[in-house]
C-alpha cells in the first residue's frame, strides 16, 4: 500500500505542478492580453480623435470644394453661352441698323431728286 500511496502522492504532485504551470501560463496570457487591450494613453487617444476629426472635416471640405467647382463650371458655361448669344444679337442689331440707315439715305436722295425736278406732279391736290 505504501507503493500505491507514494505513487498517488507523486501523481498528485505532478498534477499539482501541472495545474500551477497552467495557472501561471493563464496569468501570463491574461496579463499580455490585458496589455494589448489596455486603453491608449490620453495623448494617443487625442491624436487619434484629432486625426479622425480632421479626416471628416477634410473629406467634407473636399466634397464641398468639388461641388462648388462643378457649380462654378456650370455658371461659366452659362455665362459663355449667354455672352455668345448677346454678341450675336448685337451683330444682328448692327446689321439691321446699317440697313435702316442705307434705306433712309436712299429715300432721302430720292426725295431730293424729286424736289429738283420742275415738272414733277404736285403731291398736293389743289
């Protein structure tokens, strides 16, 4: 029986040693995981928050700038088209104005010739 008791005692000591080693390994892993999960220092958190904020603001600003550029390009195209239209209308007006002046000159010259002709019938009914 003493042999069985010493074997049981050795088995118990081995199991106890194994349990202790396993416990130490668990503690080591828990400490290591706790270090990995430990919140960052305040300065790192602030830096990350500022970085995130800047990315959001910059992203929003860039989108707003892109939208404004697109809108300005549309307005530029509209102004160019309207400028071309106004220029065409000015040319048409100038052409019409010259034609009216020439017509007035021709009529004026015709009336001058009629005044010079002595036998011209009178336009008045006497």
